[in-house]
C-alpha cells in the first residue's frame, strides 16, 4: 500500500527522534583528555607484567639501612613484626597446618611488594621513599625471607625473575561471580 | 486481644506464625514511672510533662539525634600509633531497624585513615587500555546521569570470629557489624569507561583511592560494565569523608574492600594488578593450603539483631524476633527462624520491599516461657542458595578461613533470659 503524506511525515518524525536519541546516548563528554606522560608521578600501579615499574635499582645490603631507619620501629629488627599485622618474615605453607602468612611464605608476586611499599609504606610517612630506596628495601625484605642474597641487584627487569615460594598457591576464581 | 495460647504455633520452642504480625500489636507491659501520683482510687494519674509546658529550641541548620539515643555508637577502637588511621568501626545493628543504616553509623574500615580531600583538587583519572585517557573533576561528574540503588555493603572479614573454635561473647555489632545498608547514588561506571573508549584487550579495571595507603583493587571488566557505580551520594547526601568523599567505587554485592573509597584512578589492564589487598589479604586459604583469589560475592546470609548477644529478656511472654538478610548474588526470597537450635524452623515475614544485593528485614513473633532457647535464622536467595550451618561451612572451607563467613549464627537464651553467642 502506497504511503500517504502524513505517513511520510510520521516516518520523518520517528527518524528524527531516533537521531536525537542517538545524540543523547552519546557521552556527556566532560572528561579532559590527558597523556600517560602526565601521570608519571601519579600512576603508582606496578603490575605483575612489570608495567609501571620505574627506573632505579638496589640491593639488600643497601636496603638494610633503609629498613633500620624507616621500617624497623613497626616491623621489628628482622621483620619479625611488632604485632600480628606487621610480620614480614617466616611461615611455611607446606609444613604448617595453620600457616603464618607473610611476604615470604604467602605472597605470589614480587611486584606486589614494590607496588605496596611504594604506595603505602612506611605507614607513618607513605610515599616518602625514592624509587631507588623502594628497590633497596624490597630487596632487603626478600633477603630476610631467604629468597635472594644480599648482593642481588633488583631493578624493573630482575624483579620480574624473582620466584616467590607460594607463586603456584593461588586459584583465580574471578570467573565465578 | 487474642491470648497468646490461641496463637498458631509454627515451630518448636514458642515460634508463632508470622501472620500474627499483621494487624496485631505485640503487647509489652507499659510501666508507669514509680514516682507517679496516685488518684483517690489508688491508680496512677497521668500528668502533662514538663516539655509540654515550655517552648523548645527552634529550627537548626543541621539536625542532631536525641540525647537519649546518643549511646548508639560505632565501636571505633583506640588509635594505634603503629597503624596510623588504620582499623575499623562497626554498626550497632542491635539498635537499628529497617534496612537503611544512618550515614553516621555506617561501618568503616580504613587502611591509612580518612584523607582530608578538597573536591576542587581531586581528580578521577581513567587510563591504561583506553582510546583516550581522561581526567574528571568532581564538578564535571555532577553533570552526569546518575542512578540510585539500595545496596548492602559488607566487609569480607565480617563475622569471622565464627570461624574460631569457641564462641566469643559478642553482640550483633561486634560480631556482625561490618555490615550496613544504604541508598547509593552515582554514575554507572560504564558511562565513564565508554567516554574513554575501552580497548579490546582490556579485561580488568584497577581502582585506586586517594588515601595515604592509595588502596588498590582490581575489578573484572564485565562486572565494571554491569552494575558498578562511581558513587557520589549516600542516603541522599554527598558521601561522608569516612565513606569516600568526594567519590567512591561501589561494587554491588561484593566484598566491601573492593568498593574503593576516595576513588582517584581507574586503570584498564589485561591482567589484575595483584595489589597487596587481593593477594596477601582478601584471599581464602583452603584446607589443602591452596588460596582462592578474587572470591568476590558475599554469600547468602542473615543475622538476628533482636534479641541478640548481651541483651537480657526481662519478662516471659511475647517477643518479636527480627533481623536482616542479604545476598551478594541476588534477592532474599525466604528467611526461616528456629528457636530450638535448628531442629524446627518457621518462615519469617519479610518486609515488603526486597531489592537485589540489599538488606531485607525479617520478623517473626516468639513466645518465651522461660525455657532455654537457641535462636537462629537461615536465609535463602533468588539463586536458590541457602545459608549454611557453621559446621557445614567449616567442613567446606577448612580451619584457615578468615573471610566470607556466612554461617548461620546462634543466640543462646538462658533460663534467666541472658542472650549470648553460642555454637550448636
């Protein structure tokens, strides 16, 4: 059946509604475009693939000094802790029935240690360490846990080669939501 | 008035049909002040009280609660100099009714205290695997279309003392108070991610807060695009500082820690960032010492808030058992209550409005004759999940569990009327 004139008008109206609703579904658009380079002091995420790890390097020998002056008051001289939430060494997931969970016994990724210390520690002055000091003290905490020796140089490449004792101890359940 | 003996008993040890809640008041003996003046017939005379004889203060700029309810407090502990700003405070569930927690009593958990954020200096950055990285000011976000939803928020470590070998002497607050309910208003996260343009390789969104701990959590992209909000308002007012002012991520139904407060960065990545609070913490170590990671939803659960731990029942007769139920996976469809330690169960009445991933209030009348009783509640959700017993949960999770405790909990009532946390 040929369409009457009002029919065309209606069609045009429907079409313009569709067009304007497309326009409305577009974004408000008030976000300001930025470049990743603008975020070099802001984006602190250091992921397990090494993305976000900065330049710099350090050894446990150097990190001992950082630890003694900046961490020991809360975490104990050898990382043994001053309370249950500040223990940094010890534990064994294989041999203990109710394992003590620490960086050494439990953490699956060495990058997490860099990421966390850089963003959150020392708890009384977070983000006050330089990247070099963070590498140094990360090396020292790994050394206290017997994972590396005191001369091993940590940087954004070597950190990725560290094998954490419990690296295979986790099951990703994110698909079960 | 119907006599209690004529009420329909629906389960052991005094549970009465929830139908009696409709249209019938629960009697509670009204006690007149002992100083009451007696009339000629020896009966107390009612007088006009003093506050009816003098004008009170006028309107005020910001409302305050009655001095008579000021005892209702979160249980913030003493500050720990070795953990600056860290710690938690719990909601006084036993004093609250309905399903909305007042903002001033909403539970807290901070890892480095509450940052003093000036919204004019706060940015929300979206970067990583997007077509165009963007920064949003608080002011600009106020222009985006928002939605309002009722949701519960529960800390993953809530009720974890029930994993312990002995029942602690707690209250509903100290055992279960890392739980609150609110109406959250915010921008669907998908709106902001779409504006930045999601690249095909993105699978996760890493959310970071602007607190001194820069608390971070990785959220799967499919959840981020489903029902996650950038929340700006709670129960109608801008977020309180302790709840993330000026903005927080709100991840409905999932463990509270992932609803990152003081939200300042969303980075799209292919893999999770493996933050400390999704590896060292908030993972579930099973009996074989394997640890389950990214176990996000909070399970189907209910708690009796009255009568509850440390209360005393001072009279025999009719009581209303009430509490809240919730599930991170759907809507509460049924709550059953037992007064005899789980031997018999009766269905409780649910308040009319039930929302997915929100608190639902339940009630059932109970006649207490002075015998010992064991009060328990058991929730069922729209996926068919039934809240497990403590024994079943321990059998499934092993002895190393810490988070995600949704076990049925029991309040034991002694012959003297003392109510205490108990294991059956």
